[in-house]
C-alpha cells in the first residue's frame, strides 16, 4: 500500500462559537465556519478543490452546500455514518490528496439541534420525523421504543454485568470532562460537578443518568486539509495526519457480541500507519455521546484491557496533567453536541497540537501526538468508528 | 382490542412469513440450508454466505435477557405514556439476539441472564407483536 503517513495536514480550523442560533440557517453556520477556517490557514476559496460534509438534516448535503457557497469542487464526499463521519472524511481527504486528485479540501458540519428542539437522545422513532418504519431493521427494532440513549444504556448495563463497572466510574468521565469545560469560555456548561451530582441526577435510561448524557446544542465548524507542499506555505504550523482507520459494527445478524465496539477494528491500522504506540499519545479526543462511550472506546482502542475502562478513567488519569488527558475542550458532555460531534474532536486536537493554550491550564504539556476517535450511530445496534492520529512537526 | 398507538411494522415479501407466523402465535427465525447459520432479523438472503437457500424455523420462543435498560424518557407518541418500560436484547435458545420489551413484570425485577419466553400482543387484525415475559 502507498504510505499515507504525513500525506496531508490540517492547516486551518474554525469552531463556530454558537451554541444557540435560532436566527441562522445551517448552511450559513457552515459558510461562516469555512470562511474563518480558510482565513486561519491563509488560503482562499479558490484553493479549495475538495468538499466534505455530512448532515442528518440538510438534504443532499454536499450539493446544497456547494450551491450555497457557490463552489465547484472536483472531489466530493458526503460519507454519513453518524457522529464520527468527520474522522472518515479526514481519512478520505488524506487518500484523495495522497493520490494527487486534490491539494486542498474542506470538511464542514453544522446543526441546529437545540433551536430546532430535536430530542437527539430520547426522541424515539420520532427523531427521524414521522414514525413510519422501514421493513428492516426498523420493523424489528423501533416497535419496542428504542432511543439513542437506550441503545448506549444497554451496553453500559452489559459492561457493568460483565466487568463490575460502577455508576460512579461512569460518572467520573462526566466529572473530568466538566473540569476541562470549566477552562473553556465557549463551553455550554462550565460549573464543576461531582460524582454525587451525576449519580443523583434523574435516570434517563438505566443505568445512565442525565449527566451521563451529552448536551444538545446548535453549532458547527470547519477543517482545512492540505497537501504537504501546500501546507508548508500556510500561515499555521501543519498538523500532520499520521494514521487513520475505519470500521463499522452491527449486530451481525443477531450473533455479534457488541460489547466489543468498532474501535477495536479501526485502532490497529491507525497505529500501524502512524508507526507509534499508545505510550506516544499525548492526548486523545474520544467521542463522548455518553459516559459509557468513552470507557468502551478507551478499552477497544487499546489504552487499557477490556473491562478495565472504569478503573482507567479514575484518579485523574484522563484529566490535563494525567497520563492520558481526553476531551480537553469539555467534550460533548459539557461543551457542545450539535447532533453529530466528530468534527470538534479534530478541532480541539489541532488546537492542542498547535500549543494554542500555551501558558494556560488548558494546554496539555508537551503535546506532540494526539488521537481522535469518532463514534457514530449507536453502540447497541449499529455504529461507526473512525480513528485518526495527528502529530506536529 | 385496545387501540394501538405505537408504530406498526412495514411488511414486505422477505418479512411477511415472520409477521404471518406472529399472527398465529409462533415466533420464527431463518436458517440457511447451505451454511446452517441462523439469522435475525429476517432477510431475503443469508447474510453469512449470501445464499438464498434459507428456510423458516419455528423458534422455541425461549431465551435469556442479554442486556436491558429501563427507559424513563421517550418523546415518541405511543411510548411517552408507557415509561418506565424495559427495552431488552433477548438471546434466543437458537443463539440469535433480538430487540424486544420485557413485559408482565416489574421493570426493577429484570436482570441480565433471566429466562424469558415469547408472548404476543395483537396490534390489529394483521399484526401481532412478539414480546417476552419471565419464564
């Protein structure tokens, strides 16, 4: 296989500051994000040859976005596999750039999940609009009142049963993430919380409490990806794509044990391509739709053994200053989660690798290599996993 | 028969034998004659070997709770008034898992590994929905 390591770099980023924008369209939020991300890179509209986006609300998302921005991309990718879609996009942009098809791509996303009143986690089948069931798999699943949170809660329940994981260990993920959010002025919730706050909050779907669940916000962002040659001429220091891996996981016709998630498959090629080990990872952005998502992901990525995730997240290990700081922006649990969150993992990892917070408590010390893992869909039924390893010069 | 206020399954050729059996009070699953693998949910091909040489087998209707959650919030009409209810994955004795609700018991009594058996609730003249209850 062609060596893709360092075949492309993130050269521009923007996280839209909004958490609530009832007066804007989703395409406007994407447009504003793309413009600022290109400014960040020192590039212009004319440099962009590839357009990557995903949406659960914009019909024909790439086509409508190109129209709105009046762009004529020669490479288009609308891979939509839930919240982790944007890790897949970066993986595909790396391939397209390495193959010489394009020199510059933009990845962008936005959603008005909060101002639109979308019950992302608890909407049941109505989250898809009119509750008309497809012949399969809906007609064998949605009849029973599935919710997104329920599909994660079932895996949490199984994890507790098999490994003795506790509600307090799950809660620790929310507590550490909130601590990081307290350092991010743009985070939705910044007031520190305790383990007791989490386990005493009302149960949404057992064993998951309200504070085990991500927030619902509006928001968006953009990432500019460039070839090595173009990256060297950009304003910012490049953040290199060192390794990528992709996976889809599902019930396997009723026979797969989904306690093992997609990350198990996507992690190996990502580390092999990057040529690094787990000890080399200075910080990680782990998709945190729910607290259980983080514990399962850390295990199957290989940061700890299966079943030991509850111990791993305890004792400050996942906080800045700990062995593996994660979700240093406050994550989906506290900062923002506009329907899909994968793009924000790339944004915060890039900020940390640029040492953008140098001299403040939010900066991960000596941050040279970061890992992002996006999860999309639902752990208990079918989901995607995209692993990306990034590094600075 | 009380009015059914939940979504109804959409029935097509590849799934009609399943729903027809449910109407008769039988839970059926598919088995491939070429590779001998069971599968669930039903489909027009064997998902393992892609053969179309599949047959319908009457399940024992018995199994165990593989995992579950007690749902306290669901905004969909038909479920909103049912909370708390138990959403579960039941592993049938034949070895395939299916989504269901555990009914006819207190939600707090449900545990992983508990034995359950199928029961049907008639939604209308065409559709009966399989649920599970403690066995």
